[in-house]
């Protein structure tokens, strides 16, 4: 049975050079120490209440809901702690390179092992959402979205790489039914594999930070959905409005605390600094103004 062609969101603006995995710094690895991305980085994430609904039950109540209203209700659940505890087990991704002056540097950033989901560890559904809801949750949890380069780095460092499984494109792509069905497909691919502390990638397009948001206000930037050969199906796109989300999107959070040569620093500062930005951004520094644009959507 032939799969339908993946849905690719094209954008009319000129594409920046696409970062291939081969062009990334070769020294991308998982630090040996597990203490780097410790529980202090997730202390803003509330614990899940025992009375919270499972993911299937939450989504069953949202079958006739979509768009910003679904985002509002899902965000309310997540901000109240109704999300799998394994999302608090951040995974370190280490990138080595050189600063502009040639000095060796090592940046470690801490990523959620999978995309945002609602429910418990055993009963959860990954929940695509628009940029405003994603940034609201990221801000409350002292986290942020990745850059395009970081998405590539996460894929390269992943313990488990899941092949994309596109569904038939059309208006139904943004329905709750579609995102629930795609979640079941992904779970079938994982076959019950452990996700706690294991970096999983390839099964969604990422919401990302990019300088393009400053000239494309009111839009969301998406990138990724890597094939098993390491090439992303979805080039960087800002074609959709900020509140758009469909089954193929995912929200992976990155801690605002990163490490530069083992020293804790703010990730936003690294993104904005010309000496270090190129290791985690393929479009130069991403300054505070762009982060504010994303948060304002």
C-alpha cells in the first residue's frame, strides 16, 4: 500500500541554506554524566494529580474542538500538571566546536525526551498546538523552543529515531481525531519502548525559533520530520498563522539553562551571542527581539 505524499508547508520567501546533518559539527553526543540536566531544571513543571484524566479521556472530550479553543483547554491541563512525568526527565545534547577566535567550546542543552503530551506515563497523547499556547507553556516552565539546527542535533543524538508516517492531507489534518490517530501510529512504531530519559525524534515536525518571525509576524515557524536518511521532510516554513497546528506538529521544549564548557548559562544568551550562536543556530544570532515576537503571537 502506497503512502500518500507527506504534507509539506511551503513558504514563498527565499529559503536560507538548509542545514544537513553532514554539515553539523561532528562532535554531537550525549554527555556521560546524568547530572547535567537534573531535576532543578524542571522545578517549574507541576506534578500530576492522581485525579487527573488520562490522555485518551482528555482528547475524547475534545473531539469536536479544534484551534485556539483546543489549545486553551490542553494548555490548562498541562499547566495544571496533567502530563507524563517522563517529560521532566530532560536529556542532554552536547555540541562541540570553536568560537570565532578559535578557542574550543562545548555547549550542552537539555531537551524534553519527547513532545508535549497530556495524560499519564501509561495513557498519554502528544498534543500539537499553535505558537501562542506553546510559548505560554514554555514561559511558565522556564523553557523555550529549539532552533532549526537544534532540531537536527536532537535527531542526530536521539536514542530512538521514528520514521515519519504521513496521513492523507486535507482540512482534517488539524482535527482532534487526526492527532489522536497519529499518536496511536507513533505508539505502534515505538512498541512500548521506554521513553524516560531516552531521546526520541523523527515522528513530528517541530515548532522552532527563527529570525524570520520578526518579518513574518503572526506566523508559526515549523521544521523537521526527518526521514531515516537524516533529511528533513519539512523545510523551514512560516506559511501558517501562529495559531495553526495539525497532527504532524510537535512541541519539544528546551531548558533555558544550558551549559557552556560545563558552566550554567541562559540559552537565550547563547543564541544571541555571535561567539556561540553558530553552534546552535544556522542563521546567526537569534536575539531577544525575535523571542519576544514569538511570545507575542
